[in-house]
């Protein structure tokens, strides 16, 4: 009998823990309620973040405006397909090195309040942004990564009408990684993807970067902080500048391009500073740019 009681208690504890790991968010909710109960969801994203346990999940139930939030722990924010989870304020992610935050299915627009940044990624760890639209942050970046040693993953997102789409600018010798896949960047006032200070490895794959001031920008200001961007299977078109690598002093900035199309830009490729490099794997299509359609060098042949 005692053994049965112990097993029963463990099952009850496990069930309670599983329930608490989920927090619900809805346009008709109330932050003062029990947000772990689907019938009494939270009203604001910040309220749901506060109620959500470490490694828990915030489930957005219906259409609504949910405000910004500051996230300092591992969690997932999930809006399913068909739900418009509208966010008009900045989301700040400031997590530790071993933490991971996933933001999925958000519709962010900075035009409402004029916030400078869509997502400010200012701590270490890993941030994943999926299936989201980030637009109208007209004084900053859609996603801004500023922490050395952090990892940013952007997948199946649309970024438009920001100053910069995705920017990494850590100013740190410690390497930071950015992976962008299956995404669309349009109408940015500066660049769609920018590495602007700090040791970075950026990969942009299977994406469109078009109709803005610039496609991809890599900047290096110190030999100890090299910037490397790899562009793979992308279309870079109808920008004032397609690709731009720039160095200052002893800096290192390299853009490597494979299986991509660069066309109808004002300048296909721009190099600023001796040693800046835009290199080809020899399998790209470069055509109809008004100026500067020549790579600075060739990478080793494809293996």
C-alpha cells in the first residue's frame, strides 16, 4: 500500500509540473489570473513571461496586441499558424550563456509607438526567431544582437521597413554566431543583414535581400575581431549596394558567396579599405548591376 501511495504522489507531482510548464495568453485574458489555466489566460506578453517557469512555453491562443517584454530565462513563445500575435513594442532578450529562448509566430510592427528595435538580444545564450514578421522599426534594427558569445537563429521570417533587418554588433573578441535561413528582407534604410563590430560568423541561406539601400554589410575594425559572412543560395537585387565589405585599421571583413544571384543593384559589390574581401566560390550569377560586379577573389573550389 505504501508503495502504491508513493507512486500515486509521484504521478500527481509530475502531472502538476507538466501543467505549470505551460502558460496561456489571450486578448481577453487577465495577468492577475491563473495563467497556467487555459480558461484564465494572461493578457500581456510580459505578464505571461513573468508567470512562465524556466523552460516553459507561452501559448498564444487568439488574435490580439500583447505588448513588449523583457525575457531573462529559457522559454518558448508560440503563436500557432492563423493567430495574429501583434507586438508593437520592443522584446528584450537578456539571458545567460546556457539559456535558450524561442520566439515563434509573432507579428511585430514598430510604427505604432516608434520603438527603435524589434528584438534586442543583449545577453548570451541562444535566441531562435521563427515564422515571424518584424517591420517598421525605423530608428534601429528588426533584430539586434549585441552580446559576445551568443547565438542567433532566424528562420522563415519576413523583415521589412526597418533601418536594418538583422544586425550583429557585439564589439567583443568572443565569437558570436548568426544563422539566417528561408527569410525575406525588403525596404531597409541601411542593410538587410549587417555585421558591424565584434568577432562574428554569419550564414545567410536561401533568402531574399531586396529593394533597400543595401543587402549584406561586413565591417571589421580590429584584427582580433574578424567578421565573416557566408551568403548561400540567396537573391540580392534592386538595392543601392548588393554586398559591402569594409575594414578600418587592421580589421578583417570577408563576405563569401556561393550559388547566389546578384543583379540590378546600383553597385553589385563595394570594398572599403585595403584587405576587405568579397569572394566567390565560382558558381554565382552576377548581372545587370550598374557598377562593381567583380569579386575580389575566389574561394577554394567546391569540394
